[in-house]
């Protein structure tokens, strides 16, 4: 019976667990112009979904990881991937996600999903380019879930977070590979 109830008592929520920081969650549909760090307009849908997750989980602190393909120098790719990760962080902070909940990390070409040897085996340039595209990606990774805004911190600076590990998502977004696709 609902007689006398003043708040929702649902026992179930759409949620997924972020098991560890060892498994970043790839954000598909994050697009940049060639050799640029500027986010393209069509990236907003995916980033707005991430904003929703962060707003639903105000104690979550994440790192934005950006990767390049293997073409170009290490130095160039490191710089480009860092600027791309920072452009995502900038977008999130422009939408009122506190900067101290976000870390930008560019990995350049150090964590390829598809090796150059595998790419070389592809029969057509279209296939090779599709494999390179798999290496050009942006991910987010849970760093911790005990964020307390500075204005809410006790005087000694200790966290008062309850350290729950569920991340609430308003819509199920898991694929069969445990990734969230935006």
C-alpha cells in the first residue's frame, strides 16, 4: 500500500557498476577535425550523456583519456591527444561540472587497440583507415567516487563520502562488451 508514503520507495534503479579504474569506458561519437583538438558539434550528444551521468553521480571523479593512431611523431601525438582530452574537460566544465572532478590525460599512440602489424594485413585502404580509427578514441575512467565539494569539506579536509560504487544511469547503456556507447 502507498498510504502514508511521502517519498519514492522503488527498490530498483537503472544502474551499472564501474568495477575498477583498470577498464576505461570508451565514448563513441566524440569527433575532432583532422589533426585538431576542437570538438565537432556532433560530439555534444555523447558529452551531454556523460554530463547526465556526472550530475546523477555527484561524488564521481573521472579521467578523460584521449588516444591517437600510430601515424605521426610521438611528440605530436602526445600533444594532440592531451589537447583533445582537455577539450572534453573544457566542455564539461562549461556545463557546470567542477574542474576538480575531472582530469585530462593524453596517451598519444602508447595504447593502441589495433597494432600496426594488424593494420598492415588489411586488404584495402578503407579497411586500414577503419582500423586506425579504432585507435583514435576518447574514454572516461573512474578514478574515485568520494568527491566532496570544497565548500562541503570538514575543516580537517577528510572526505565524508560513503564510497558507494554504483553509478546511476537514466537509460541502460551497456553493450555486450561492458562498454558504454554514447
